[in-house]
C-alpha cells in the first residue's frame, strides 16, 4: 500500500507516493539530494534550480558508479564465496543423509 510522504528539497516541500516499506529509504534519498544541492548552491558557481539539480544528479550518479567499480567489485567475490560455502554445506548434508540410510 502506498502513502504520501512529505520531503523538503531546497526549502520546497514535495509530496511523493511511496510504499510503506520504502518510506525511510525515500526520506534518506531526499536528504542526500537536498544536502548535495545545498552544497552546490553554497559554492555560488551554479545558478538556477534546474542546473543545481542536474549537477547534484551527476554527483550522485558518479558516486554510485565509483562505488560499484571499487566497493561493489568486491561484492561479486563475496557472492562467489557464499555460493561455494552453500555448495559445501549442501554436499555435507547430502553425505550425512546417505550415511543415515
């Protein structure tokens, strides 16, 4: 079920429909965006709400890509290790079942 969530970005309030389970993530995302936009606006180098929003979106996208290329790259290795452990546990359990028969 969706319900409206009120978020504030650069002093302007927005009502956004959001599933209940994602409310906190939406609020956190809005805070991240607001903080990024405030930081850009405070430099005085970028004028206009639309330009500030585009710069903030580019900054956040860059951070995400950078994370995926550095931190996220290790995630594939962790997933592979988990799958190997799962296979070992499954093999052990299967071997144990055969011994019981």
